[in-house]
C-alpha cells in the first residue's frame, strides 16, 4: 500500500516476511542509492529539522514515528516500511519502545 501525504511518500511493507538488512540494502542499491545503517535506543527523539536533500528511509527492525509539524501529521513506520522525505520538509522522529534499526540514503538535488 502506498500513502501520499502532500510531498512525503510512505510505502508499507507488503511482503510475506519481514525484510532483512541485506534485502533492503540491495533494493536501495538497485535504485542507485548509497544507504547507511543507523540504530538507536528505545524512545530516543530526534529534533525537528529539514535537509537540503531528498531522504529515503527504511525501518529494518523496530518502529519509528515520523512527525511532520507543518502538516500536523504523524506516521508510524514498522519493519520494511519506507518513507521518502523531500528536501526542505520539516520532520522529527521518535524511536519506538523496542529501539530501531534503519537504512537511510540521500538524493542530492541537481
């Protein structure tokens, strides 16, 4: 299922099993992306910010809530879910109660 919220796209994982780090890394590389992995402890919060590049983010394990204060919306991402956040869109994140492991890549504007 694909969800579009203004300029932000969310794609829910629809496969039978939860995806592995290697499967998601391969998918991102097939799109020409250069992903890196990060993880954080439960309930960690990242302050609201924006970037000068488009961001692609997959949740590999755990949950991550992404907050968009300008549209007053929140999206809960679970294992395999992906969000594409365009440059300039303000967002913050809250790591779920079991922590989170994510893959992220940037797409530079030309």
